[in-house]
C-alpha cells in the first residue's frame, strides 16, 4: 500500500517517511497480542474473559495497549498522507485502499480499547477462539458479542421505522413466539408485536416422513458413535443415496465418514464431506450427482437448497443443542440463571428446536418434493422435551420404530 501511495504524483515524499517504523511497531504489537491469546487458550479451542479469568489476562491487556497505541500512530500518519494527496489523484485505487485500511485500523483500535475496558461493558461477551492458517499454524480470533441484542434492535430497527415485517419458517417453537420475541427485544406482553403462524403450502402430510429410532442408545452411552456409524450406513443403503447427513460435531462426522465411506464406495454411491472443498463447490457437486451423499455440520443445517431427487433423505445424528462450553452460550445461560430463569428451558431447548426445524427444512423445497427425515437421537422419543421438537414441525407421516423397521419404512416410502 505504501509503495502504491509513493507512486502518486505530486505527493510530498516526506509524508511517508515514518511509515516503515510505524508498520514494524504494529506488526510487533500484533504478534504480542497473538502470543498472549494463544497462551490463554492453551489446549482449549476457546476462552472467555470473566472476573475469575481477569488476572490471567494481564499480559493480553498490556499487549493490547501497545497495539492500540501503534495502530493510532500509523492511523494518524495515514490520515495525514491522505490529506496531502492532490485533488487530481484522489480517484486512484491506492487512495481508496488507504481509506479502507484507515477504517480497519480504527476498528482494531476500538476493539483493543473495548477489551481493555471490558468491565465497563458488562452487556457484552468478550471471548476468543483458536483458528489455523492454511499451513496449520495456530492464531486467535477475538470477539465482542452482545449479551442481549434487545437494546440494539430497539435503537436501530423498532424506533426508526413505523412498521416492520419479520418472516421466517423458524420463528416459532411449539407454535409460540415467546423465545423469538425475547431474543429480539420484544417482551412477551409487548403490544407492538403481532404474531401469527401460517401453514406451509407444501403437502408435508403426504410427501414427508419423519422417522426416529426407538432402539437408539442415548448420546452419552458407550458405543453411541459406533451405533451411529452403523445406522447412517444402513439408512443410506435404504435410500440408495440422495442423502444429507447432519452432525453436531466434526469429531462425530469424521468417525462416521471413515466408517461409512468404504461401504458407499462398494455400493457405487458418491460421498462428499464438508471441509474437503469450498461450500458452494461442494453443493454444486452434491446437486450434480443426484444419488450422492453429503456429510456436513454447522452451517449446512441451514441454507442448503437441493430440490428434487438430489435430496430424499436427511439424517440428523443428534439433536442440535449448542455445545454447553460455547462462550456465548455460557454467558447467556449465566445471565438467565442470575435472573432466576432456567437456562435449559429458556435458551438451550428453544435454540435447539429452531435449529432442528432448519435441518428439517432442507428436505422439502418444492411442492412436489418427497422424502424422509431420520432422527437418530433417542432423546426425541425418550425425553419429555422431545415432544416439543416433533410438535414444532409440520404434520407428516411418522415411523417411530427400531432402526431396521424405519430403514424398511424409508425404503418403501421413497419407492412409492
């Protein structure tokens, strides 16, 4: 960037003289912040700043102070350099890039300041996660997440506009909108929110089958993953492919892939796995080979659109409860408990139901689509709260039997 700026005609040469030293200072401070973050993370995948952890973050705060000062210094130089750009050169690409860099520097300085002053921002969650470069080197990503978005929504959306229409297939839980309203800053009694649920025009009652294995082991039982691996293979064989297999963890996905992939190869069924290619290319391959199988997690519970014969079976290996050690989940759960609420009933369960509905929604994308959703988590049939997952779905045909029986029912249903 500096080289590009130096090539701008009539820019005073002295204005860029101090940039190399300031750039080195920013790089050095950034390295210190990253090392401090990795030290806090240790072997963990994420870490949250709390009162109990504050003393451990002393090195991080010191490094952030150094980085903030270095960033502000180079920002000042960059701002002065832009002021010196002649009017006839302001349309050059280097000037636009410098403006974007100045914006990013401003955001970075603000992030450092907010982390260092975290006690004054109790309505935010300060956390980090470990990531890796293409070469496998670890680095940290830093986040500041709102504990509650109600105030933000009120200021940015509800107050400025006279009326707002919110539409989604997954706003309700068990036919009620209480969870959504609370999450977006509308209290249960808020007269401003008029909620209504409209039935889907798709014929789920005849084109969709919801199956659940009543002989499945509980997710915490020994041998659960081995049972999942066997069940996934059996169900895919029953459908002849055409399947999306959804997991809640990469560990479980990898285990199932290693166990099932050779069996699919023997059957002549192509298999694709999240992470082996970029998402859009992966989806194109999956849709191009209509009998293939896609193993996925995370973002593939939503946003997957594969209508027609490409997708006739969605397998959910586990109910999509968020990992309890997730920093944002932990902070919001603690806030609910502090108010006297029940974090499982008020947060974990409704979130999982909405995610479950999103996964179910991958199946029927057009009125003439036809297929089955198989749930391999015993809790949907054996836990009292399991009914809420089922009641939150459209009316479908059902098959709640042992695995061999639901495999048979799925095969028969798809052959009709």
